[in-house]
């Protein structure tokens, strides 16, 4: 069982949605956020998460609810079905504060399919404020464990954030806040999460706790034949 990343409970129910490519550590990140083994994790290229599924935390994290989603570009090719099921699940759950895009630190560029899915997200969430409810978390930085400097982080953000900002602003029709919420979480399979990663998760939880609920009743179900492009 993983250790809880925060010593205090958010003072209200905080609902966080995770999404990203298969194999980027979404489910592991969700487990660390909750401080328990809520979601199945595997090193296999097939996504362990087959449907959108949420879990409530325990103890210090009892006011935290994390929603895990199937990885994008799963080997079964069911991204469109997953998006439709995701919308239905969020509507039923009724509350959502924050969306975390999980990005692999080892990737050099912002994947085209994540850009496409962000555009679809902005279409599904037809409200201009949705962009300011999105954070970007980098995982799989363990190859630089203990040596991930501020310069490393700044360099990565300089490469990724402009495309991230452009996609969301053009798709939602609104400007993002100057400082996009980001984090770097080292999740070594053997050694677990590092202290800097825990600190970043604390900060992201605090950020999400100040966000109002998105109006999920206005979510639009994507058409079954919606085009999800790949690179």
C-alpha cells in the first residue's frame, strides 16, 4: 500500500480526473494521491484500466475522490467508446473540480494524440473556464532520481507548455491563467515516490481544493464517430 501524500484532509470534497496515454502512470499516480492501492497497475502495454472508475480516499485523504480513466491509444483501440463512457460516468458522479493530464517525462514532444484528446475534452466541457481546471503532471522521471534539477524542470516546461496552452486556449476560446499548475512525480517501480513528488502532489491537491465544481450537467456526449487522430 502506498503512503498518503498529504498530512491534512482537504476541507471539502475534492474530485480529480486523471487522463493520459497508456503506460504513463495514471493509475499509479491515482494510488499515490489517495494513499492506497485503489487502481490496478501493470507494466504491460495493455491498459489495466478498462472503464472510467472513481475511488474515495481514506483517513487523511477521505475528502479526496480520484477518477481513473482508460489510457489513450490503448492496444484495443477503444478510445471513442472510452470517451463516451467517461462522460456518462462524470454526469452520474455529478461533481468534478480538476483534470490532471499525465505526461511521460521521457517524451521529448507533446504527443499529437494527447493534443487531439485535449481538444475533444474542451468540446465535451463546453465552458470557457475549463482550461483553468487542468493541471499537467510529469511522471517517469526516475532515470534522473535525486538529480532532477530546477533547470531540468524549466527546460521540460519550455518545450511542452506552449503547445499545451495553445491547444486549450484555441479549443476553449479563453485565456489560461499565467501560471499553469504543473508537477513532477518520480514513481520508481521499486523505490516508490520521492519527497519532491509528494510535495508536488500536496500542492496540486491544495490547488484543486480551491477550484469550484465544473458544471458537469452541461457536458456533451461525443458522437460515436468522433474523429480521434493519431500521429
